C-alpha cells in the first residue's frame, strides 16, 4: 500500500503487509522521519557510493526505520546486483 498522509499511514499500519511511503525522490531523512522515526538529514530516496556503502546504508535503514523493501529503476538493475549479493541472507 502506498501512503503519504496521516490517515493513509494509519490504515496501512493496521491493514498492510508492505507500505511504500509516498514521498518525492529528493525527500530528506527529516521529511521521511516525520513518517517513521527521527534520524539525521540526508535523502532516503537515493543511494550513493560503492556497493558496500549502499548495502550498509540499506541495512541501517532497515535497523533504524524498519524499511525492508526497496525498488530500483530498471536502468540501474545491473549496477545494483552487487548490492543485492551483499545483502543476501542478512
């Protein structure tokens, strides 16, 4: 379920197995934190760095925010494959 506003988040919390936060592609950590939990400012919609850095960042997001599903633009599928390998089994 994709959600943005407080009412939709409440329904998703009660009913959905998976929730996609409806935020812009340049949303900062602060903006996303209003939807989940507070953490330092930095975009949560873009991954940068080496495959190891991206895998570590995704693990941090899972640990601190409970975000365990991500979507990747098909144009970056091949480049993202090493990140998936690093996260396999974690």
